[in-house]
C-alpha cells in the first residue's frame, strides 16, 4: 500500500472487494510487489521475468497465467498511473 501512498488507516475492511475471477491476478500482482523495474524517473513496469516463478509458487499454471495476464497488465498500468501521480 505504501507504494500507492496509502496506509492501512486509509482503507476500511469493507472497501476491498475482489471479483472471484480476478482473485488469481490480484494474488500474482501482490506477490510481484518487489519486482518493479525502476529508472531515474521512477517505476516503468513490472519485471516479467519473475512472473512464471511467482505464479508457479502460487500454484498458478502456465495456461492460467496466460489467461490472467491481461488483468495483471491492467493492474500494472493503474499502479503506474497512481505512482506517477504521487510524484507530481
């Protein structure tokens, strides 16, 4: 949450609801939290080389990973937008 400028106090428990079909992508995204590629201007994307290993450790197979990749990319894009906004 700190990467997004949030603390636990900013979120009430009932504020976080995840559709069941997005849960695997969210689990992978959260597990990749230390895998951001960083440049002098800030983060510019996730390190996809870690993606198969992380997914495997979470019990997500290759075929399922391919299916959730678009959702993961959407989360990545939104996180980058939020992080860029916090640098302004």
